C-alpha cells in the first residue's frame, strides 16, 4: 500500500493544531468584519437620514402617492388609454431605435477594447493600462452630460442621444467583456497562433466562439438599460418617448393618464426584450448542450 | 443490498442505459468497463440521483432510491458518495474545507455558509486525510495540489460522508500510472477495511482485473457481461469493446508492471488469428 500508510500520531496532532489555529483566526477576522459592516451600515443610514431634508421616517409613507394618483387617473380615463398608446407608439420606436443603434456601436467598440485590454489576448500588452483608462473615462462621464454638450453643438434630436449612449456603452461593455475574455480558454488561441493566424483572426475565430453567449447576454442587458437611458435623454431634448413623458408629467394633475400610457409602453418594451433576450440566449447555448449530451 | 432493475435512461432518441439489471448482495468492489459512450457514467450518475432515470427502479436496503424526492433524495446522496474523473472539488477552498463538505447534508445551511464546522468533524477530516497520506496538505487550497492528491481529497470527502456505497466515475482516467495505483489502492483498502461497496467505472481492463471482485461490461447502454475477473477473457473483452482481433490489452495498459510481455502478446495474437 504505497504512500497511504499515514504519518505518526504526533505529526497528525501538529497538523490538527495548526489547522484549528488557522480556523480560529479566520473566524475571528470574519466576525470582526461582520461587526464593522453592521456598524457602518447603521451609522451610515442614521447620518443620511439626519441630512435628509424631510426625514426618511416621515416621508416614506408618501412614496406611493404619485403612483396612486397616476393609476387613479389612468383608471378613470381608461377609455382614452388605447388612443394614447397608439399616439405615443412612434415616439417609443424612436427611443428603441436610439437604444438599438447605440448598443450595436457599443458592442463593436466594447468587444474591440475588451480584447485590447485583456491580459493574454491584448495586441499590445504594454498598452493595456491605456485602453483600461479609456474605458474608465467612457464609463465615468454621465450620458446626460455628453448628450447636453452634443445637443448644444449639433442641436436637439436623436443623433446626440445615440452618440452619448454609445460612448457610455463602449466603456461599460468593454469592462464586462474583458472579464468574460479572462475566463476564455487560451488553448484555441494558441492553436490558431500555431497555424500562423493574425491577431484579428485569433480573436474572431478563437475567442469569439467561446465568449459569444456571454457577450450576447451582456449586450441584451445593456440594450434594456439603453432603452431606459434613451428615454431619460428625451427629458433634455433628445427626442423619443422621454420628451413626451416630460411633457405629460409637467402638465401635472389631470394629464397623468398620458404618463400612465407612456409608463405602460416602457414596461411592455422592457418585458418584451427580456423575453426575447432569454430566448436568444437559450438558442445560443442550446447548441452546446446537445453536443454535451452526446457523450 | 443494492438492486438495479430494468434501469433505463434516454436522451432524446439516444438510449444511454438500456434496461440495466444488477443485484449486489454483499459489500464488494465492482468495476464497470466498456467503451466511452457505453453508458457507464450515466449508470453511476443515476445511482447517485445526479441524473434522473427514464424508467426502471433502484432500491437499496428497503429504500426506493428512484422514487426519493427533496430531503430524502439528498439523504440518499449523502449515503452514496461519488468520486469524479475531474475530482470536482471547490478549487479555491482549502483541503480540509473540501473534505468537510462531505458533512453538508447533516449540517444546517446557515452554519455551513459561514464555513462553521464542529471541531470533532475537523479532527475527523484530518484523520481521514492522514489515512490517505495527504494530511500535510490540509491547509492548502485544493487547486494547489497535484491531480493524484486532489483525487485523494475527493476520496476523503466521500469517506467523510460515511457512505455505504462509493461510486467512482473514472477515478484514475486523468492520473498518471503512479497516482492511479495510489488511488486504486486507497479505494481497495476502503472496501476491505471499512466494508463499503465500491463501484468504479474503469477504462483499463487490467485495473478492473487487479482490483475488482466483480466486473460488469457495458456496450451501447446494455450490460453484456457480469462476472468475476477470471471469467473476463480476452475474447469476452473484445465483445465488450466491440473490437476486432487487433485489440490488445497491453497496448492501452497503464499498469507500471507490464500486463504481458511482447512474446506473450504474440502468442495471443496468434491465437486470435487461429
């Protein structure tokens, strides 16, 4: 029985003691960490509440007032709702188009930047920090700031919104994609390098097939976020359903049925794209599954 | 003790396991051999209930294994340990924690989430590791160990479950010959000293012959051979693997000592031609 005879009793006792000591220390650290976390949470909440103009405990019961008014008015004028839905539909299409185009550009740019900034895959390994910082900058500047500047330069409309959202999406997706890339196996890449493939060929043919399902699910999530973002940019004059929502809400009480219609449209859109994205993801991974079952 | 009756598993139009019937009356060491894709893994996975069966039944000491649900099913899984080809440890956790995972079924979820295990269990885990000769690696991360050491950690996790049956799915297929022998010796010793039933999928005939009391051969999902290692002649082996006369055990043997020398093989080859 080779190598399974065991150690002498004294050595085992030493291993036991060492391990118990290690465990005790780990538990102590975890306990301290937990206590600090709870203390920070509680004190942070109290500070925030004290600095709040109204006070959380008095105000939170009113949180539902606005939705209640909107729902009540919408229910009152339920007959006009289909008309509103039809009236605002073109604006919704414009919003979705802004989101779709900016997501498309964001995915392309993000994929490129992510490959350039992943260790092991990068074309110029020394420039990884540069591309990382570029993505950081893209994420750091709020979409609304870019949109406002561009609207000032280019005038109002969907193009500034599209550029603003695409810029932010490149940074956000680039980071997520590069984390996906880190988990990709380098073996196929090495295999392609061994046949003399260029960097682009290695990335597209060796890495993309591995990461495509994850890319797709991140891209679809980002598309949902971008629909919401392009709706918000409507508030600052970039067109689409956000512009209509701003108008509907600023008219105040009596016009909330229009707001309700727009909320309904936005909700239905998000639900639809959520369903479509899970379906698409299933399709993409299903091919793999059937291969795996065929063991 | 363990009865498998007409156990069948189909994936779409493929039948992975076709009406397998096996009865085990006393603790023994059983080797399952066959080509890859013959259904060996699926059979073991159905015994552990990792994979659901399509039809048939498995019973063990009055327990209707194939009908168990929820907590009862997990209790059965705790009694029926599984060892995998790729070890299936948690790579970033230390060796002792991995072994302690064998007790998860008995412990409350909350305590285990914070990695809190009783000191007695920790001592037992280290004793088991010592029995398998790897106690000195106790505080290391599982991923820092070699393949053979990781497989012994997996065996320690299985022993920690204190199971009646240990299922081993190709336990030595990713190991070099030396580590393969250590792991197989450990499994044999567990069977002999603890009286546990060990059922192992093996991809080399000589391993099955050397370590097992009983060998089951599978081909295309069916059990085509069930007998002692002595009954497993080269001719029978050829049938199990669906191979022709060119099939030679020695060509794929992983044993450190040669199974048969070249002249013997020549004799076998001659016999096959005759």
